[in-house]
């Protein structure tokens, strides 16, 4: 009996499949069956299904009520293996992998489609180049050999397995959806924005704020247009470079207060307003399309819907079904704990071995109890802050936790020198651009702040500078943030397995970097909370080995998401 089988879909809903040996080679002749769903359902003993793409096959299985325990996503593995070889950005489709293997012209990857709001399937997915089943098997056999040839093969295999598990979780969440009360959402919008006018335009409260902005400038100004606002300030004798809140708050002008208030409401209206509600919420569920590993660090993104930027006031619409609860769990200070585990710094591991406030514990050891200074120092070490008190605080970190600081220093130096930089499990940062590269290639953003650059807390892929120091700043954080993303994948896989093994009705419905939400009957809430905490600790041991570092969660069981924090 073989634990691993390869499968591909055929015309008319059928399947071709074959058992696989440990070296990746077929262990028999391919079998053709008329029903893909039945082919999987009738083989519950299979431990891992190998297929071209989870997005191609798993939604069909889920629609028929068939769940698989594990899979191996060939195209996702190709992406990781290309990155590991320093070939980040090359086509990752199975067709491209087979062409490379045979020395043939490599076809480009199909363009990623725009998400269909509320859709549950890949019906509108751009069709990939057809790959014969024997070619797919050749690609898989080659991938097995490339994993074996890696410098840390066990870690890379673990990363690939975790990423494939994340694909299963994403498909299940895409189908299940996040509970969403459209009536509550409409009430929140009416409360915040005011009633809408029949002729269109801004709702009442936004229109009132826009009028106040115009009155303050003495002429009609459109507050949603930054260029118009900057011009109005210039005419008033005030030079501003942007309309960002932090810059506006330093200006003494009567337009500032209504302008900031308008911008806040404008963001809600455009990102999660009535149009968004109509497009994205169906049958009491919000179904974004989760894309695991959508960034170079491995963090997830969504293809439309803005699921990773839900404002707290809009979270009031995320309400559990009657008799059910939302178990909302946040990993506590995850990245500093990951830094402790990957650097093997004895002092920081000792601190990370406690379940309390890590910044407070660091402050007691190195900053005379000054928690703010400790937090700035840790973030500065991970993000490369060198201004203000950053250097002084970093020096204190280096004295007290030398191996931790040396770890990120080494990553920054490797990045500056253009070398490959990897997470603990082997996810690889894109190489530095060459002199012939165009701006906008995948890679490093210009960002000097110790805080992440984009709204969802993720560095956006894209070389914005050829400055080697910019890449060093990115790789300094990449080894931590990327390793944390790898840990999160293992946590999700462990939690998914735990919930299923226990026979619970609970279902994963949301994931964002360091936060997970499980929707479950009220009587299962405590069991789910324990399962989340256990999954976090298990993921830490699997990813980083036996270290003193702990990975605790703050968990809340609530009826409404907004009540969790």
C-alpha cells in the first residue's frame, strides 16, 4: 500500500492517478477513472495527494463534501524551489517546470485573474497550459530530487509541506466564508456616514464635512483629491507634501479637523461601503480569495475584498451564527519570539520562554524597566532603525542579546552583498537586481520606518531602489518575518488537523499574519481555544526544534469580532 498518490483531472470530470514511490517515481501504471471526486473519496488511506494545483482540484472536492488530510501542490513547490535556487520570478507553472526540465521554450505563467466577488470556485481562473500526466510525474520526480539536494533538505521539505497545507486551509476558508451580518453592516454605515442621497454623491455626514473643508479654504475644495487639497493649502500660504494624517495634524488651519474626519469616512466608504457589501457578502458570509505565500516573506494576501484590512468599526458586522462563537486568537509578540528561536540567543530565549509581556521582560533585563525603550530596541534590531534613540537602544540590545542582534546583522550584510538570504525553513529572499533590471521588479521597497510599509503590515514586493543598503534593511527583517510566516503555516496545519481529529463542528474562517479566527458552537469554544494554544506550541517545536521559546496566544471567545480587542 502506498501512502502518496498523484492525481490529475481529465475531460468530463474524470481523473488519472497513480501511486508514488518514496523517490517520486510512479509505483505502477496510471489508472483512469470516470469521476475525480469518487477516485479520491474511495481512497481514504491515501496520506498525501500530489496534484498540479490545489486551486484546480480541491474546490471540486469540497463542493462534493470530500476533504483531504494532506496534499503536495506541485506549482507552489516549484515557486519555493525556484526561489531557493536564486531564480525568483521565473514562471512557476507545471508546464514551465517541464519545459525547463526538457530544455524547451518556457511558457509564461497565465495572468492572475481579478477575484470574482463572493465566488467560491475557480470557474473564471485563466486556463493553464495543459500538462500531460506523465510530464507532471516527471516534474514531481525532479522536485523530489531538488529537495534532496538542498543544503537543509529536511527544512525545505517541511516548508513545502506546510505551504501545501496552507493551500488546503485557504481553499476551505474561501468556501466556508467569514460570518457577516449585512444588516449590521448597513446600520454601521448609516451611523457613520449618514443617509445617502438619491442623486448619488457623498452621504450626508461626508457632504457636511466636505462643505466645512471648502468653507475653511474659502473656495470649493474636493477633500478626496490630494492634489486639490495640497493646492488649497499652498494658496493659504502653507506648504504640505502630502495629505497624510501625521502631516496634517501638525498644521494650524481650520480645514484640518474636518479634512481628517472626511478622509477617515472616505476610506470606509470606498473600502467597505455599500458597494463593497453588495459585491462581497453573500448568504451571510464574506468570501475573499486567500492567496497563501502571496508576498516574498510568505505572508498571505487576498485577491480582492480587503479581508486583511477590516477596520475595527466594520468588525461589528462580523457576528457568529446563533448559538455559535468566534474564537479570536492573536499570537503574542510573535516576531521577537521567532527571533529568539532562530538566533538561539540564550538571553532572548529565556525571555521568550515566558508567556507574559516579552517587551516588559526585556526592559527589566536591559532597559531599567523602560518598556517603551525595550520595544523600540527590539523593533529597531529587526527593522534596522538607526535614527533618534535607535542607535543607543540597539547598542543596549547588542550587549544583552548579542546572538540575536548578530543574526539579523548577518542577514542585513548578506542582503547588502547580494547573497541569497533564507528563512529558517528555507524560503528565499529575491536576489538583488542587476544593473540591467528595471524599477518595479519583485524585491525590496524603500522604507526606513521601523514599522512595516504597507497597510496590512507586509512589505510589498518590488525593488524601489538599487541601493544595497535598502536590500540589507529588507533582508534583516525578512529572516524574522519570513520565519514567522513559516511558523504560522505550521500552526494552521496543526490546528486544522486538531479540529478535524477531535470531530468538532468548528471551522477556520479567518487568518491574518498572527491572528486566527475559528467559528464554532458555543460549547466547543474552550476546546478550540486549547487547540489553538497547543497548535502554536507544536508549530514552534516542529519549525525550530526544542528551544525554550514559547508561542502563546491571547484568545477571546466572542459573538462579535469587534468585541475581541
